C-alpha cells in the first residue's frame, strides 16, 4: 500500500463523524477512497516510434512505467507534468531519437499517463458533465413526456 493510500485511509478512519456510522459505511468509505486514489495515476509511459531508415516500417514501443512528479488526476495536471524538465521518462524518450548503436535511424516519442485499467483511462479523458445537459435531463424528467403520449392516445 502506498503512502498516499495510507494517508487517505487514515483521514477516513480518524473522522469524528465515524461515531454515527456503521462498520459497513466506514468500510465502504475506505473502499471508495482506495478506488478514487487508484484511478488517478502517478505513472507515465513513453510511447515511441522508431524507423531504421526512410523506407523502413515504423515500429511502436512503450517504455515504462515511470513515476510522475505529480499525481495525474486530469489533463491539466498531466500538462503540468509534461512541462517539467529532466524527468526519467523524458530522458528515456530522448534516447529514442536515433539508434545509438549504429548512429542511424530516427525516432520520436511522447509521454502518456499509464493506467492499470481501461476504465481509468476513459475516465481520465472523459469530459465533465456539462451543466446544461444536466439541466435538460432534469427538465425532461420533470415534464414527464410519457404523460403527453398517454394524453394524446386518450
């Protein structure tokens, strides 16, 4: 268990409101906290493309995982990490520029957040629920469109 997870669980377990909660509720809070912490990534991957010559096929490689200097909760935090210089991941990616053994070929790389589950990757890039969409959804529920169909059929 990481220090971050221990800190999160300690915060929940030391909450004074636990006196009014059941053991099941406290356990569920701990599980939810662990899920939330584990869905955020603190790892980076280097995704690179190599080409040994101009007519050669492009090969794709992934190096990592590397530890990110910040917890990657969202795209903004990821952009902050990418702007930081001299990370292990960036250094590894720069070694993909050409084949160091032969001095030939070319390569390029990009940094990407590394996740353990596909769902976490989708959630990381999923746009926030827009307030107008939420308002429309609530309005439709309030209008009860099924009632209109019943009135029309009557």
